[in-house]
C-alpha cells in the first residue's frame, strides 16, 4: 500500500467512525417504532430490518446522494452540490429524519472545515450557516470524501457500513440482543453491502428518493411513542 493510499484509508476510517462526535448514535430512523410495535423483536427480524433498510431505503436515497455529491465534489461544482442538497431536503418527508440529517451534516462540516481548507467545502459551510442551503449529511459526506481524494467504491462501502453499524448497535440496545448476536448480524451484511455498492454505481439518478412509505410512517410515528430513547 502506498503512503497516499494509506492516508486515504485512514481518512475514510475517520469520517465513517461510528464514534465520530456528530450524534449519529442518537437516531434510530424508525427502528424504535418498529420495536415498540413488536415488528422487530429478535435476531431474524433485526437482520431483516437492516437488510431492507440498506436495500430499499439507503440505496435509493442517501446512498445515491452520496454518489452524486461525490461526483460534484470532485469537480468542485458548488452549483450542482447546492441543487442536490435542496433535492435531498425536498425528498425527506419525515420531519425527524430530515432534521436528523441536517444536524449530522452541520456537525460533520464543523469538524472538517477545521481540518481542511478546500474552497468549495468552506463556501458550502458558509451557505449552510447563512441558511442558503440545508446541508444534508449525505451531501456533506460525499463532497468531503471526494475532496480527500478517495475512490467511490470505498466511499460507498464506508457509508453503508457506518449505517449498518448504527442500526445494529441500536438494535442490540433496544430489542435487546446480545453483543455477539449483533456482531454476527453485522458480519453477515458484508456481502450485501458489496452488492449494494455495485448497484448504487449504476442506478439511474431518476431513482433518487424512491419512496419507502412503511419506513417513513414508522419515522413519523416515533414522536408519538409512549417512551423514546432516540431522536428519530
């Protein structure tokens, strides 16, 4: 491995680290509702939830936004990034998911504007601060990883793996499951993540924002749950 490849690997490990202080651990994206409704209740239903979220939600929503933001970020195309950011905002129907994405995006920006002086990154950050663009997490993630010089397949792999880690970690706490059960579920996602990465590279951009009404409804129902440990 060359020194540059090693540097980029470390950059990807850093930006996709589940412990990065941006608050990702506080969002369940409807999982808490599914558990209280007794839909997700054991190892098999947890595995099905994670698989379906990755295959039918992330791939057509945040995964595609990461892919396209990566392209525009690599081109330093601020105009296209802003248009994509506003499209992401319009397509996130559940309020809690939309607000969660904005908080994650802003916190990620605050970390990386201190670490790098990319002009497009700082301009984008200023526009988010001035409320000229929303600043969604997937857009920020894709833009930053492109500016860091990464390649798209590792970027998407890191993004999807990070999403899977959060879902599994939250399931272990909420279902609850044993730690080893969680690790087994996560390990079994490796092949699926590889498949989804390949799919994401060829999905037509017209498929961005493919509707997932069951997931969206559970996210909307979250605010009316009897008790809540998570923000979404």
